[in-house]
C-alpha cells in the first residue's frame, strides 16, 4: 500500500462513506497505471462507484484542505495541460495560479472566485447596496471602504457581521477588517467590480441623503431589505422565476431569464430561517409551518408598478426551497404585430381566426412556451366596446381593462366546474377558458361554441395536430370537434441573438444536417451569433421571439378528423392542403432573418416529418 499515491479527495470520499477503502485502493492503483494522467474524481465515476455530482459536493466540503489546481482538475474544469501552462506563466510573471488561469482564458473570473470560496469553505456573494444590512454601514465612510476594498454584507444568526472581500489573504484589508470588528466577523468572497460598484452606490446614496431625505431610517429591517432586493433584482433582470435554494452549506440564488436558469450568487446559510419567515409573511403563509410544502401569493410594488408573485415552498433535506414566479407584468401585454408571426401568417390569423365570430380556438404548447402571451394579445385585439369577453383563469395572469376576468380559487369553492356553469349565463360574446384540462372543460368549450360563442383556450400539447388528437382521445365526438374547432396554434419561444455582441458566424455542416438542411441551401445567407457580453449575461442572447405553427381547419382536415385518421395522415393533409408551416420551419426562417440561431431552433422545436426546402420556407413565411 505504501507505494500508492495519496489523494485528499480519496480520503474525503472514504470519510463520507461514498467509497470503501478497498474501492479507493483499486481506483488509486488504476490511476497509477494510466499512461495519460487522469483525476481520481473521474476514475471513481467511471468505475461506477459514485456520481460526478457527489464528487463535486465532497470537493466543496473538503476543499479547504486542497490546492486550487487540484480542485479544478478533479472537477474537470481545467485540463492538466491547461494547468501546466498556467503554472509556467505563474512562475514567469509571478502571478497567483488563479490569475494565470484567468489571464490565459482557461477559466472565467466568476468560476475562479466560486471555487476559491468553496476551497475556503465560505459563501460566494455578489454584493449590491440594497442587499446590505444598513446597520452595518452606520459609521462607515465610502472613502474608508474604498481604501480597503471590502463591504460588510449581513449578520448571521448570532449577529456576527459577514464581510465581502475580493481576495482572502490581502494583508491591509484583513488588518482593517480585524480592527473594525475586533476579530468577530465572517468572510465571504465576491468579485472586485461588484464590491467597487457597491461602494460607489453607497457614496451616491450618502450624497443624495445629505440633499433631501435625512429621515430615511437606517434601522429598517435588513432582511426585509434583502428580500426586497432579491425580488427587485429579479424583476430588473427580466427573470420569470426566482429560485432561493438551500444547499448543504449555503443558499443558492438563481434567476430564470429567457427560459434559462442563471446562477446569481450564494447567501450565507444562516439567513435561511429569516428569509423564509419574511417571504412567508409577505405571502400570507403559515410561518410556523416547516414540515409541509405550501404556496402563496405576494403583491409586490417595484418602481411604481404592481407585480403579482406566486410562491411555492418545497421542503427539502437542506431546508425550505422557495420559488417565486413573477406574474402580472403589465408590460407583458404586447400587440399582435410584435408576437413574431410573419406577415402572411398574421394576416390569416387576423381574418380567418380572430375576426370569425364563433368557434373554438386552441393555443397549445408546453409550460413557458409563451401561449398565455399570445392568448392575451389576441384578446387585446378583440377587446372592443361591442364585444363582451369573459374569462375563467387559474389564476388571472394579466389584467386587461374591459375584460371580465375571474380567477379560479378552489380553496373557497370557486372551482373551475362551478365557474363554467355560470359563465354562459353572463351573456358573453367571447369566452376564455384559461386551460382545457379534462373532458368537462373540453365539452364546455365545445358546447359554448355550438351555441354561437367564440371560445379561446390553451392546451398542453406538443403541436397543432397533437391538440386535435388529444380532443379525439378525450372521447369527444369527432363531428363535434370538426364542427366547432376553427384553429389550433402551437408555439415555442426562441432566444433572440443579443444585438450588442452579435458577430458573423458560419453554421457547421453538422449543425445544418441535424435540422435536415443541406449546406448548399443556405450558402447565400449571412448568419450571426452572440459572442456574449455584459448586456446579455454572457449568454449571447437577450429576449425571446416566438415561432409558430398555425393550423386553420379546412374541409379536408375536418374530413380527416371525422374519419379518425392517424396523426401522420392528418399532418400530411394539413401540410399539403392548408399550407401548414411547422414550428421548426418557422424557426429556420427566423434564423435566416437574423433573429435567432440554429441551435435554438434545434433545442426548442419538435422534429418535422415533412420539411420543405429552405427557399420554399422563405417564400411561405414572408
Ligand atoms: Zn451580448
């Protein structure tokens, strides 16, 4: 055994009961005989002893005893060649290893700081002035903070201040903090530019304070302020959901922006009970409840605008995990022209779907595909003084003047069924059912259409044909479907290329092939792609655009439904006789027009059986 190399990671894995000592010895023996050096973490995963995730967790927990290079290697964040290269530069230029890795572009600064924080066993924090416990700023001047480059952040359960620094072993900073807090403090690590910006904001705040509002209380509860800041930042960064997730040692804060989760920062784990109590108070939840999942709603005012937030609290092994969905963005109501339908499609949608006085219109897609936005834009278009529009929604997501909107509320007995019974007695022209979720609601929609109403609803299906098939599967008589359903719309959201960092780009033949496109078909077009910048959170995308599949039923399609034809046959009829463009085809036209990328289309749209040549797609999507 003595000739085997030792491994801090290996020891930690054994200590955690993830590996047996025999498994460790086996893995180390394999490592020794490999020609190409390989991290132990990778070997034990390959051997099936554990998962990558567990290795990362153990590295995080035991990181304090490990060297940075070792830690990054074990996680596969850098290669051994990259490490060697950085070590050379480190010696030549007398840098820290982390600095060398960042300078070489092998690692970004954020990942480096996160790992350094994990290595030291402290949280990674991106401070903002609004998140800071104001009592900690009392008596501190911006000049002093600027000199020593740190900011106090919050207090833990025992009232000990947590201070954010950008470097752990900086002598003068450490000494200043030591003196200030008499040795009683905890550290967190954060990026230098965020620390500098916070100090800058503190200075402007103080200057403004002197001018107008001397009375502003610095005693305002810091947790109230922290939670408000978390929500405000989410709204400012255009998040649809805010995730506050307890991990084993920190609280992870993430935002979903343009459909993708973006890691924001860690918060000290000690804050969890106070954050959850505060959020529960805001949402009118039971504060004493810690054993059961619960939900609630928060009305939040941000810059004079009201936002409706929906809270879900999920009990996890590490504590209460909170997700806030941001609803009721009044700015979310957009005109039909801005939805992303091409001109030909929009003309047909207006004249053949929206302007038709009766029938059922279904808008389909998975959660988060933007169907509610399309629904509301359509209603906005139909919202005239001579039409009565009435809704049954679960819940009302946007409030539109002139509409009679009702939120379903099961708890007090205002159920979907009870609401549907009453809705037709209100003498409406247009009925909106938030969602068709079962046979009862489907039948209600069809009944209402048969009695001369126009009915709009959403439906969870993959595409337009899927919507028709679901109705058939619900045992609705096919003649009822074919005589009432006038149109099915399906959609997906594609991320828009960020205009600030877009650069010319040539799609690879492999990428094109995965979409069934031949390179020759697109040779004449210029493509672009975002390189990633501050403006787009380094994703290369900002905002989203919808791609659509608009099915308007004609006699051939109705006949196919009556005969209960198979989905393939119905789709073929739709494509050939109604000129149906699939979401993927519509997406491809948007790539060629410079709105989005092939990888977005591939990621977000279902495969198309009947794909047209690119030239034909372009001609049909003008
Ligand atoms: Zn950008």
